[in-house]
C-alpha cells in the first residue's frame, strides 16, 4: 500500500476504478488529507436512558442492521449502453449545448452526471462517518453516545456500498464538491458538539435523506434502487435522532446562542443549495459553467428537486427552535419558508422504521 498525504482534496476525475476483487487494488495509491480539530470530549457518568425515543432508535439500529456484501446483489449490472436515469429527469433537455451532442455524447454525459451525484453521496457519507465517530466522544449523555456509536457503523456500511457501486458499476469517481467540503470542514473542526449535530444530523443528513428518496424514484438500476432503500432506512433513524436530541437542548440555550446556531443552520442550507450544481461535469464537456448553472437551477426538474430537499429541513429547524425571527426572511428569500408547517422528523413513523428488513432469498 502506498499512502500519500495532501493539503487539499484531489480535483481530478478518476475513471477505470479497480474492482474490489481485482488483485491490482493492493498497489493502488491511497490519498489522505489531514484535518485538525479541538474536539472536547465528555464522560457520561449517568448510565440510565433519559430519553426513551433515542433508546428505541438505538435498539432499531441493532435489530435492522444490514450487510453491504451479503444483502445486495452485486452480480446485477445496469447496461452502460443505456442511461442510468430516465431522460424526463434530465434538466438540460432542450438546452442547445446538450441538444448539439451526439447520442453517444449524451449517454456519456448522463453517466458522468450520475457518477458525480453518487460521488457526492459517497463523500458526504464519509463526512457523516467522521462526525458520528466524533459524537461518540463529545456527546454529553449516555444514550447519545450509544446512538452515535451505532450510527458510526451505519455510515461505514454506506461508504462501503456507495464506494463499491461506483467502483464496480460506474467506474467513475468525481472529487468532493467544494461547497460540500467547506461545510464538512466546518462541522468536523468546530469544537461545539451541538453544531456537529445541527450541521450533520439536521442539515446534511436531512438533505441526503430527501435526495436518496428522489434518486430511488428515478433510478433505472435495480441494484442502486436497493442500495438507496437500505441506506434510507438508516438515515431516517439518524435524522429522527438529531431532531429529538436537539429539540430539548436548544430550548435551554440563551437567546444569543440560539441566534448563532440559527444563523449557522441558514448558512449551511445556502452552501448545500450550491452543492446541487455539477460544475465539474459541465467543465468536462466544455460548457459555459455559469450558463449551465443558471439553466440547471431554473429548470422545472431542479425546482421540484430543491422543493423536496428543503421540505424536510425547514420543518425540522422550526421544531428545534432554529427558525427564529431573524432568519425567517432569509429562508423566505430562498423560497423555502413555506415548508415550515409540514410534518417534521420529530413525529416518528415507528411502524415504517420497525418494518422487518427484507433480505434476498438464499
């Protein structure tokens, strides 16, 4: 194994990824980036479970765990001669640079868009893995530490599943989106445990859950559909945990500290809105990035996608007390304040979360 440390994430797109079963994987260079954090840990000397909802979510995590190697049909492959997503969901249909492409170029563009989306999922899941592991140390209560430990293993499964799918079924890996990286850096290096909760459990995990549910509806690949189905089961518990835990904590903060966290949540939403633009793909195919960004963000497809994403985040922020009067006009300017009274993830659908895990026939 060759390990190389870098000061910032690589920017090149990797094609022709080596499958898990290929012996050549043993000589692949590993690239790592160091981050430093003034993490403040906390012992929890009271071992009773004060919150029954969190204990119940923790028990579900133990009962419904799945195995990425055994519970997915890795022998299944979607043909590369067909687009992975139905064309009706392509926001660039009718846009001149796209329409000038040959059918072969359009197919390549579709797969690169797909690879970019899944790559951001993979990078985001690694971020969630790192943050969950931090929460084991810095969460101040016994039940939160136990849940964070179970979530850490969930996130490891997600990294494994998305990484293997990109390696074996897509063969293309895009670098982390700069906007996502900025938010991950902020969450990982901030010493305050509750900002880690807000940034990861409420914002990133909430948006990811909505994005997964959207992809599950539009993907044509049965294997990816199954991956998303299993990942979504886990993420639903994670977001419910974040909302449940932060609701009581925020309620006890002084007003100025609530406002600081409300502003942080808003800024995180703005950053994640920009994460939706695959600028690297537009650059690769020689498009005008700013024009392509405008077309994408103004398209009906993206408008509906953004609506679905923030329908989950805004009610959760409202429930935990971070939709304050000072930030409400800012969310209104983004066009997402209208979602504040929708059902939030503090209202847990236990029947859905406790549904038995359907495993493939032996």
